[in-house]
C-alpha cells in the first residue's frame, strides 16, 4: 500500500497533474508551474517532481547533501544535465526535487522495446555521460548516481541528457572516481546485454551473455564492477575506447585464435617429424655404438699387451738401477762413518784441552779472590781500630776542653768582677748577677760506615775537591753613638766573646784531630802494580790446536800512605777567624795543619785571644759573614 505524502508545500507554485511511476527509492509526479494569474502556461511549464526519502543503508545524511546538490545545480547548469528548477523539504525525511520535463525516451524505455545499440553508439553515449560525471565531480556534487531510467536519448540524434539520482552515503567510503567508473560500467553492460536490471543476468558474466565481444572488454568490465577497495584509479576513457573498438578487437582476437590454431597444428606436425627423425637417429646411433664398442675392445686388448711388455722391461731396468744405487749408498755410508769417527776424536781432544785450560784459569781466579778477601779483611780491621782510637781521643779531648772552658769562664768572670766600678753598679745593678753557664753545643760526628763501595776500597787514587776561599761579606759598621748612662760597658761583655771563641776553637780542634788522625789500614796499590787477571778467549782454529790462557802474577801489597785532608768544618773555622781578625787585628791561625795535634791548636788559640784582650782592653765585635750553604766536598774515585 502506498504511503500518502503531504504535497501542500508545493501547491502554491506547482499543480500536480498525476503520478508518473513509483520506484523503490523515489516517487515521481507530473506537474505544471503556476503563473501570476493562476493560469496555465505553454508546454515549457511542465515539470517533474521527484520526491525521495532517506535511502536504505545511509550513514551520512544523504538528504542534506541532496538539498545542497540541488541548490548548486539550480545555478550551475550543464548542457548534458536535465535543468534543475527547484528543491523543497516536505518533511524531516522527505525532499522534493523539481526538474524540467523532457519528452525524449529514456535508455530504460528503449531497452524495454528491444532496441539494440552498436558498439560505437554505446561508446558515444558513455563518453557524454562520463564527461558529465567528471564535471559534477569537479563541482563537488555528492549524489552522482545514474540509472538507465535517468538517461534520456533524443530520437535520431542520440543527444544525451541525464538526471542525477540519490544514493546512500557510506561513512568510511565516500563517492569518488571509482564509483563513477562503476556507473559507466553498469550502463555499458545494460546497453551491451539489453537488460536494465542486473538481477536478470542470473549470475552470468558479460563474457557469458555476449561471447562475441572481445575477452579484453569482458575483463575490463569485471575489473570496473569489482567493489573491492583499491588505490588504482581506473582509466574510463580507455575503457570507453575499448567499447568503441570492440568489433575490430573481436576480429583481431578471432584472427589471433586462427593463427594460434595454425601454429599449434604446425607445431604438432613438426613434433611428429622430430619424433620420426629421433627414432631413425637412435637406430643409427645404436649401430654405430656397437661398431665402436667392438673396435674399442680390439684396441684395448692390443694396448694391454703392449703395456704388459713395457711394464716388464721397466721392472727389469728398475731392479738393475736399484742394485747399483744400493752399492753406491753402502760405499758412501762407510766413508761417512770413518769421517764421523775422526771428527769425534778431534772434538774429544779439543774438549779435554779446553777443560784443562778452564780448570787452570778457575784455580788462578780462586787464588786471586782469596788474596783480595784477605786484604779487604785486614783493611777493615785496621779501619775499625783507627776509629776506636779516634773515639777515645775525641772523648778525652772533649773532657779536657770542658774543664778548660770552665776555668777560662771562671777566670773571665773574676776579671769582669774586678773591673766593676761604683758608677756601673748604680747604673747596671740589674745585670750584676753572674750569668748562667751555657754548655757549648757540639754537633755529633757523622757515623762511620765501611762497605765495598767506598773509595777507600777502590784501587784508584782518592782525589779531593780543592778548597775554595770565600770572601766574607762585611757588614757596615754601626754608627758611633755617644756614651750614655744606660749603655753597658765594653769590659763587661769581653768574657762573652772570649768564651764563644774558645768553644768554637775547641769544636774545630776536635774535628780536625778526628779527621787528621784517621788513616787507612792499607793503601791501595799503584796503577802500575794493579793485579790484572785476564780471561783467555778460547777460539781454536783446528780440532787439535787450543789457546792456553795467560795470567799476570799478583803484585805485593804497598805500605799504607796518609790520606789528603780538606774539611768543610776547617774552611768554616777559617772564615770565622778571618772575620774576627778583620774586626779586631789579632794574630789567629787561618787553618789547622794536618799533622799538628788538636790540643795544642786549641790552647794556642785561647792564649792568643787572652793576649789580644789584655793588649787592647776593648770589646771584640766580629762581623758575621754571610753564610753560604755549600755541598760537602765529595771524594772522587
């Protein structure tokens, strides 16, 4: 039962004449446009009103897009498009499209009447429809569906005019060039087969419905109708050209099939001919193979006989040569044995000679080593005895110097007390107390150590560094000040300088006595009498001759000689005495003689200081020289 539609929105402008047809997706009415005076106009006022609803399977508001397309087509006409006059909503899900009514029959009507279309005519119609689809796609028209009932053909001229239909819109697949190509393919199949509805094909393909068409056209049509998604853009123009050339292409395919059949027949005949020739060739080859095998058997027998004879001759020759070689090798082996025996005897004699020479040289080296060890032991014992004597002498001199220093300090103190006046007692009463005795600080002697690496144990002469005389730097004399009541008297500090000089001279004397009395136990031998033991180089020039090693006899020991003496402490004492002499002209020794005893030197220094004090009566103010740190003189071996 048909659904009743409310057409009242169309009544003011259109007068409904009647219903034209009733399709599943739309309903079409014949109407006329009303004039200003509500009178009917001429035939140009006839229109078709197509009322559509939401198509089945729509997912993206197909009616809204149809309304937009209708408004766009109203103001953008095309020569192949049926003019669109108006578009109105009849409800929420109903839209009416008003187009111009045409008197030309549609493609569906011509197919129903049984009209046939030639291939060039089909190509011309499809070319016009494809041009319209490309234009609509460029204008962004969404609904571009075309069915055979909406394609109108003008009689005698085949002028094509088309009206677009609504189609459902898929959300994930929008209309594109592939859908337009599919529309062209459906129209082509309808015109080629004569059936508008694809359901009448009963599952048959274009190749089955039209076997006279070329296979390329059937394959291209099936490719365009395939709805599987693909990124390849179909070539619709080439497809339409293939339809237009279907007859020549079909003739070419028929000719190709005929040629293929002829070629297959020729190939069959050639195969049969090749089979016959192969059979004859195999028969000939069998006969030649039999003859060849017979010939080869005869030649093989002849070759085997010849090889047997040659092998026997070769074996006889090899046996004769082997006998000759064995005899020659036996003679050479005997000669080699004799030469080896002679070489062994020569080597044995040379080895015995070398062993005797080595034993003699070893005995000489052992004797020389024992003599050197005895000499070293005697020198070490003598050095230890000399060191013991030096220590005892140093201890005695130290005690004697201490007693002499105490006596000298006491004497100086008594002398100073006698020189004190009443004026000095009043002015310097705070300094009349006897100063505390300060013992002289004696630097400890260096420990004595003896080893084989010392210069005393070497055979070379000991060379000492020459003494260096340094010029002391004289300080500027202090300015002469006027005597005052608070300045101490010169005679009161005289004993301080004398005590310091005595202590310094005592230390110098002790060091000089120790270093001067030390003598080595045994002096090294001179260069002319050094013991020289040379090892003989054994280099025999022949197996029977060997070189005998030669040894130089050991020289007798030489009497010990005194060592040269030059000490840094003596040079420092000399510089100090020079400074005293510059400050106060007294006769002081510059250097301690090596052979003079230290005790006499100390006593003479004390007496010289006392005489200088008694003669001048003034305070000694020595100028201390600038001390220069110098390395201790080393003994160069």
